[in-house]
C-alpha cells in the first residue's frame, strides 16, 4: 500500500511549483524537500553553491553500501516569458478538464523531481530495499550552466555510483545518450573615436564581422554525423556592438551556441574558434577573445545494461506500449555527473512529461503519468538494486 495518497503526491508537486525558482531560489526547494524527508527519517544535506546565497543542491540517501544508484533532477525553471499569454497562473499548479497539471516546471522538471523524492519515501517506509544505496541529488542551475551538477561532480558524489537516473521529461522514450552544449562569447576590443576621425580609433565591429564570416565558412567544411545524435550544430544567436551612431565602437561581441556530438565535441569547437581568432587577428590586427562560458559534454553510452533493460520493461508494462531506446538533442546534468564515466556506464533519462512541453506557455504534465512514474521509479530502483550481484 502506498505511503502517500494521490492527493498528497499532487500536493507536493503543487508546493514546489509555487516556489518561483526561476534561475535562482533553489535553496527554497531544497529546504522544502529536506523538511519532507525528515518526516520519514531520511537524512539529507543542503550543499550551497559558492557565493550564491539562494542557490543550493540537496543530497539525500537511503540504504547502504554497494551498488549505488544516483537519481537526479534540477530544481530551477526557466522564465515564464509574457505571462499575458498564459491561460493558467504559471506558479499555481492547475488541473484542467483533461487531467493535465499546468504550471512552470510541471514538465521540466519538477514532476520528475517530485516523483523521485516520493519514490524514496515509499521505498524507505516500506523497507523493500534489501541492499545497496539510492542517492537523491536535486541540483541548482541546470537551465543555464549546470553549476550545481558541476559542484556535485567536484565533491565526488558520483565517484562510487554504478548507475544514474535523470528524470527529465522523456515519457515517450528512454534516453541513453544525448548531445552536449556549449556557449561561447567572442569579444572584439577596439578604440573609440569620433566618427569623423575614424583614423584615431579602431572599430571593434569590423574584426567581429570578419570572425563570424570566417567561422561560418570553416564550419561549412565540417562533415561529422552520429548515427544516433545526428550532426553538431552551431549558431551565432546574439550580436552587439557600439553605443552611438557617430562614435567608433570600442567593443563588440557575439554569442554562439553549439550542440555537440562525440566525433565533433566541445574541444573541437573551441579549437575551431581559436583557429579563426588567430586568422582574424593576423589579418586585421584586431584584439579578439574567445570565452567558452557554458561547456557541457555530450553523454554517450552503449545503452546495453540491466538498468536500461529494466527501465524499458517497466515502462512498457506501466504504460502499455513499446518504448523506444533513443537519444536526445537536449543536454542534461549528466554532462557533468558522468564526466569520468565510460560508455559502459548505466545511464537512463526517463521521466514524466513530454519533451515538447519544456519551456512552453501553459506547460503541463498529465496527472496520471506523473502518478504512474512514482510507482515505476519505486519498482525500478528496488528491483535493480535487490537483484544486483554486488
């Protein structure tokens, strides 16, 4: 018999949706779960991010010894955009007449996070875990830099892990590999002057324009493709420079976003950018800086292990369908959490919510799907650990 009723399960999701953790305030979510876990004698630890008072991770464990399964989800959400476009209050969980629960983060990914937390409570209270450890890791900052996951990796929380489950919205398929992501700032420094005397200054925009032109030309020569992940992508998404029409600009910059694959990964993109920088500086005498400020590697596993097989078996059973084992173009905290793991590591991304609902107006998760995932996780974690030959 379940420890928490369906009403209580939905109330937990409702409570954390109301915490407006838009790129901050994860500490409030962490403290909510810490208080919830304490009611069920589950020990937890709040790990604050350096220099950020409102941002923190939460780590909780049940069981002991090997094997160790890490389960993870992020506590931050993206902005709502123009709230006038929403039919529902973004920060009040609202059920419509089709059984869909609306709210910012309902799909991405507070429903997955809540489902993991509740499964921990169910397993702890029922005493069904006979061996091994489940390590719950709620992270900060996934939507921008994954700095919460980076801190967990740095502190060694994944060192002894034998498997990782991330509950990102992916109910239509079980993901075992995904692209990396990279954001690079390219800055051009010049010298200001009056536009009537340009020879006294140096226009920072000109080398930046050359940089973008040469970069696009060089990237057009890249011919890499992965059977699962497809091709890498590169886009210049922000360009800015100058502040007055009759002044020579002393600064200009462009921001680039890349989605990476193992055969053309983050390091290769950085090398490409630096080679173009060298070319532009040589030709124009410009002063160019290449700054990779978001750097999350692709996650590539073989997808052939008992953990993913059990996840598929249970997913097929609970949802009465034949779930595909698949890849994702999106990036998760696994990019940091699995930095030292090889392709044989057991990684599964599988959670309530459809991928297409992430970051959307009137974002939602189906209530029945959310509730079902709690039971699925409870079975997946106990069966995998209890059946492992530790």
